[in-house]
């Protein structure tokens, strides 16, 4: 079932690109705080993630009706993987963004003084 794993990895990358890109634009571009940046990022990206996950999982779920066992298994595993990736994107990714922001330097002035 390597094909289902490849689909899941591809979608993890796709889903996780939406939110961090929106998140990085919001606090830096508009001078907002992290507390405002994460909900703002998810407000704009959640529709894209939700619609992509719904369409793709529905499409792969249709393969479950196939008479070829490999296709049916691929469809079931891929649909489950897509839903799980979507849930991880909504539940775990915000926490990872906050943790990543804590480790990042607060300003570029501190970096300029170090050189």
C-alpha cells in the first residue's frame, strides 16, 4: 500500500503549505501578533483545505466499490489518510506554528548586532 502512503505524504505537504504561508504573511505583513495571525491564517486556508480533503477523500472512497481488490484497498486507505491529514492540519499544525514562533528570533535587529 505504498501508493496510499505516497498520496498521504503529498497531501501533508499540500495542506501544510496553505496555513504557514498565510500565517507568515499575516503577522509580518500587517503587524499582527501571533494570537491573531493563527486564526487569521486558518480563516483563509480552512476553506481550501476542507474542500480539497472532501473532494479527494470522496473520490478515493468511490474506489472502494471496485471489484479489483487492490483498487478497493487503495481507495479505502487513501480516503482514510486524507481525512486524518486534514484533522492533523487543523488540530496539530496551529500548535506547531506557535512552537516554531517561540524559537524564531523576535527581530532582525538582534541578528544584525551579532554580525
